[in-house]
């Protein structure tokens, strides 16, 4: 597979992962959800908008914590699963289909885009999303998001920390997934995946795929946010510990709306 060029993901990009998304991310969600919950309490947030809610990891967590939560996502399959969860768990949340770059849902105390969601956008589209998120917030509202840290990933061989190799075995089937990643000077993180599946003694079948994310340094994020009506008020690791620029693999940002964003 040749080098990948980064483009903003289409809605259909998430169709394949929708069914197993909760199972894969539930444990990881708990760590960042607890960190965000502490931040919401600190800043006295009551109303919350998740603009990349997927199948609902954040939406249901915070609704059960007593926040008034609205979820939005532009993938219909993800939302179908989220709505099924809402009905099954009897959680009263509003779930809407919309694009983080354009969806105008209302005015909220805080907005979320979690799990590197904005990395699926180009830089220009991320800035468009920032302006749109600004328009969904009350004066002084918060935008909370996470993204991989370019400074860390570009240093020495740190990119290898993203390599995965896992094997799942059932009664008569083995499935193995191997993924490695590269990163360039522009912050394009490219991940290449090979999947193998074998039933019984049959011939193993394999498939290859790739995807890209746009990642940033903390300085780039601060400048982009400032240009689009925000001021960074906190940066930390996803578990709430201190962010160290050359040692932290991800950045969790809390940005405060300080003005109206201009298109």
C-alpha cells in the first residue's frame, strides 16, 4: 500500500467500526470520562453537547451523572446503536445526526469531541469545526477535546508506541490484526492495518486497509483556537495528570470561548 494523503473522513468511514465500537473503547472511555467529569464540575457545567458522540460512550456516562446531554454524530450506523442503547438503558438524551463542522444544535455550557475525533478532519476543516462549535456555546462556554501529540510521536521511535498486534480466538476461528503507523513533518499520522481470519484448518484470508489522522503540537492547537474565538485554560493527559510536551502521547484540551468566531 502506497503513502496515504490525508483528507477529511466521510460519514461512511465509520460504518465498519460501528458494531464493535463500544466493546473496543468502553474501558478506555472510563479513564477520559472520569477526567472530563472532574473538569465539568470544576467549571460548573450543566448542559453538554457531544458533537462526535458515536455510539454514546460519553453521552450516556454524563447523562447518568446528571448533566443535560445532547449527542450529535454524522454517521447513521453509530447513531442507530446509540439510540438502541438509550432505549435499553432508559437514558433520556437527545441524539441528532449532524456534522461537527456545520451542526447548529443550540447553546450549551460545554461541547466535546473525544477520542481523536477531530484528527479525522483536515486542518482547514478542524478550524471550520472550531468556529461551528463556538456558535453552539454560551458566552464563556468550554470546548473539550483530545488529540495525539505530534511533538511526542515525531520524536525518536515513539511512533512505534502505536503499533498493535492482537489475536482473538473463538471455538473454531482465529482473527489477528496487525497495525503499524508512520508520521510526517506535516503531522499526518498514517496507520496501515493487515487483518487475518482463519476458520478451522481452512486457508487464512487477509485484507489490508489504511487511514490517516491529522495531529498537532500544543503550540499549533493554541494558535488555531485563539484564531477561532477560544483561549486554552487547561491542558493535561487524558487521565488528568500533567501534560509534558515531549513525553505525553495525547493532549486533552479545555478551551474557553472568549469571542465570536468569524467565518
